[in-house]
């Protein structure tokens, strides 16, 4: 049994309300998936910031650092985040 609509069935449509299906084909989700890279760690974030002393949230997101990870690192005192500018800096302890 398939949950896919049959040809000619009415399905919800964002643009038109309802439309009839023309053909039934699986989308991109049915093929083999690339494995996801492992999640970044707080240590990786700090090491990345040591090499680049100050950056922005946007740059960190493009390098696969999650907002949750940045907030965790800020709460543990390893980075400082300026919420007004989005600037993130490493806190180097002596």
C-alpha cells in the first residue's frame, strides 16, 4: 500500500487550493542519502575561534556551528556574544 496519491486525484496545492495529480513519482527523498557529518563540538568552536579571534553568528552557521552550541559555549564562559551586532569572540583564559 502506498500513501502517494493516484493519477487524477485531488491534492492540496499552495497556489491553487486543490489540483489534480498528473503523474506519480517519488521525489529526491527516495534515493540514497549522503551521510551527515558529525555534529560540531564546543571544543571545535573554541579552536575555530582561536584561529579567527572574532567572527559573526552568520559565519559560524555557514561553518556548521549551531546556535545551540554557541549559546552553550557562552553560558559556560568560553565565548562572548554581542546580541546587538551578532559578534562572537573567544574568551582566552590565562
